[in-house]
């Protein structure tokens, strides 16, 4: 060894030091390159290990061969191999840089293992809070912000106020507004959760924060994670976070306004998507299957939304994806815009001269209004977001907005994979990672590489990137009386056959059910061809009914209805002294009922009808006549007495 070192020292110094430097830099850069390659689990595994082995063998050959070249003073071969080594070093550096960017961007989409949860004690702005004030609290001991942290806040601030317990946030807030209680414990995102309700649209300005308590805890949503990868059929729940700020923090709140189910099959490259209208009236699983608008499940966390949607559609949901809709602006701009056929306004269309106009991403009107002409065109980020948000210019309101959101999502999906450079890929990944959060781990995300490769191969061969079936849930107006809110809310019922058709389509995509064979076919040149949309046009059986008002109706009408619905009923006759007496209803007709009209029929098992009692009314009338006669007789007596006097 000493003899080799002595011979090496006799070589030219510049080449010898270059040998040392290239060898050290090569080893360091190769180490980081291998480290980053190993992070890409599931991506071209064989190819990655071939590269790793090749570059390690090259390093060994370089060190030994050039050691011999330096000893023998063969500098031409040394220079050539050194140049090759420098090229490899540059490949390692740039490769590590871009792999690291891609990996970190994808990893940033995964929700954090720990989150900061916050409980707030709020009151109405004009309320004076003191030790005599009554505080409302959710009684569910598993509710982190509404109960667990609320109790810690109560203890930390050394409060001695009496506590009123509630089963439901909406009843809690209603009693606060009705001043039955003075303050309530709510999650930190209470404004986002409840300001879409008409009664609480100004909740941010109506309330004030009295006390606040925060604590870092294990992310409850990550418990929901699946172990599935993109190598098998998957179901995603897309949750919209309608934020007014850029980016999406780990604890971002969503209000349940956007609930989109997407099933995907990697073998067939088919996907089926369906959006559930926010006002659809369904059983909320975490509230003992009590019926409510499906978006209200968001008040009880992601797990409640997932369980509710899963039960409603009868499918297992593997992963959730939260997307900040303001991030749509950044994403669409990053991919160079999307092509969308903008639907012309169908309600109050003349307001903006037939254009679709909506506030911008900062929720600003006036000069900041974003307007788009109807028709097929390329939309930029602001225009795409405006179209996805708008519902007030369309007769279908939220139902039309859902269709527009599906158009935007489909257009983004088809365009995002058409990146033309590493820079555009980097911009897309930055936009996605900043505005998306999911419970998928990084390995599951990376498993999608093979799917993307197949999609790109389809495009290169002239086939469609992805086959997307857009399902449509048929709904109908269902005004429902909600006792906890004290009023009738504008909900949406759905048709069972429409839901069944959608569920079948989702399961066909997942490979759980077989597609029904079409045995008949008809065609007419006079009819415009429309692609099949699961669930659309099926309106045979309604999901729910509400109890009608029988006030002013006959007892026979009420009896026949209750008998047909299997409802037990009682008939009571009331007089004017009863609280159920209705002076505006004729004798013998129903003046009141024990169950409020528009109550969901599922919740009605027994009802009492209060009928205006004809006998009691007649006696009262006779009594009134006698009193009038008595009064007249008294007046006559007075007149006679005056004449005598």
C-alpha cells in the first residue's frame, strides 16, 4: 500500500487533487441521489435499483482505474473518465433537487400527525358575561373542541357558571340567539360551519370570543386511513374548503358545501363522480342517525362526514381529499387554463347582459367582479373559480353549481397531466401541495405513478386520458320543520331509484358489481344524443315525506291519512278556553295538531288532532246572547228609573 501511495505522489498534483475532489463529490452526491431514489417507493423499482448498482459500480471502477492511470501517468484516459464523472455528478445534483421537490410536495399533501385543536367560548356581542351567565356545551364526551377542550377551558379560566348540556350544535346556537343561554362552547371554525344557514349568516359579526383554549393533539382524521394503493380500485371523498386565503393549513375547516365522491379503477382507467347537494336530507350517523342536511355533518368532523356519506351511498370510502377552492386559481393558472363550456345564466339572466358574473377569489364585488361570456372557451384561474362558485344566476341553484364544479374538476384532471416541462410540473405540484390535504400517506400517493404512466400512454396512442362518468342525483324540494332550529328549513329530498342507480354505477367502477347489458337500442335523427348519466332522469320513489297541515280539514281527512301511513292518532274536542282552540277555523274542523306541519314523517308515530267543539261553541254563543239581553234589560230599567225621577 505504501508503494502505491509513493507512486501516486509522483503523479502530477493537479490531476491527483482532481482525482480526490471528484471522488469525494461523486460519493456525496451519489449518496443523496440514492437516498432520494429510495424514497420513490413503487416507482420503476427495477429501474431504480439498476441505476443505483450501475453508478456504484462506476464509482468503484473510476477509483481503481484512475488510480492506475495516475500511477502510470496516463492522463488522457483520466481526463475522459473525470469528465464523465462530472456529468454524473450534475445528474445526481439535479436529480436529487427535482426528486426532493416532487417528494416534498407530495408529502405536504398528507395531513399532519398532530394538529392544534381550539375551543372557543363565545356570546352575542351585546351580552354581558359574568359568573351568573349560563353556558351551553355539547354533551358528547368524544367531541374534542365542543366538549373535551371546552371542559379544560372552563377549568383553566376558573369559571363557576352553570352548564346547560346539548345534543346538537344547531339547538345550542339557536338558544344562544334566543337568549335562553348566555354563552356557548364552539369549535374554532364555527363561522365557516354555520354562516351558510340563513339564520346565522352574520354569525361572525353577531358574536364575540370570550375565552380561547388550544391544544396539540393526535390528528383524529388520520385514524380513517386505508392501506389501499392505486394498484386497486379506490374511492375518494372530495371536501371543499371555501377559504378566502391562499394555502391550506392542516386544520382547515370545511363547511360541507362541496361533497364529491370519486371512484377510480386503475385497470379500466374509468372513474365515476357524483356530487351530493349540500341540503340533501339524510341520516347523520354520528348523531344517532337523526335526519338533517348532509352538510351539517361537517360540524362534527371529517369522520362524521365520511361515515354519513358512506352509509348514504352504501360504499366504503378509502381516502378523503380536502381542496381549498381558492387554490383552484393557482392550479388552473399553473396548467395554462382549462377548456370549459360555460352554461348561460338561467335565472335573472339580464342582470349582467347574459354573462356569468361572480365575486373574485377575495370575495370582492364591484370592479373586482369576474364575468364570463357563455360558451366553450379557455378559462383562467379566477374565471374557473367564479364559475365553480356561482349558483345565484341559475334556476337549479346548488344543483347547477354542482354540475359546474364537476366540469371544472374534469377539465383540470384532463389538463394537469399534459405538462410540457419540468418547470410546469413543478408549478402544478406547488399549487396542488399548497391547497390539498389528504389522509393518504406518501407511499399510497406514489403508487399512483403507474396509473399516470398508463394515462400518458393512452394519450400518446390517441385514446382518452380517462373515462369519466358524471352521475346526477335527482332531488326534490323538501321543506322540513326542525325543532332544534324552531323553523322550517329548505332541504332536498332524493329519489331512491336515482340513488340506487348511482350506487350501482359506483360499484361497477370499483369492480364490485357487473354492468347490466343493454339489450335494446333506439335512435332518432330528430333527437339530440345525450350520454348516459347514472341517476339522471330516475324519479319514481321519494326518499322522505313530511307531515302536512290538517288545520281546517275534516277529521275524516286526518283519519284516512294516518291509517294509510300507519300513524296512531287521537281526536280531542276543544273549547275557547283551550290553548289548542283556533278561532279562525269553523266548528267541527281541525284547529290544531300536536305534531308541527312539515315534520319528517319518519319521526311521526303518533299525533293528536284538536277539533273545534260545536257544542261548546253553541253554549258560548247562547251565553253571549243571554248576557246581551241582560244588558238590554238593565238599560231599560235605567231608562224607566230616569223617567220616574
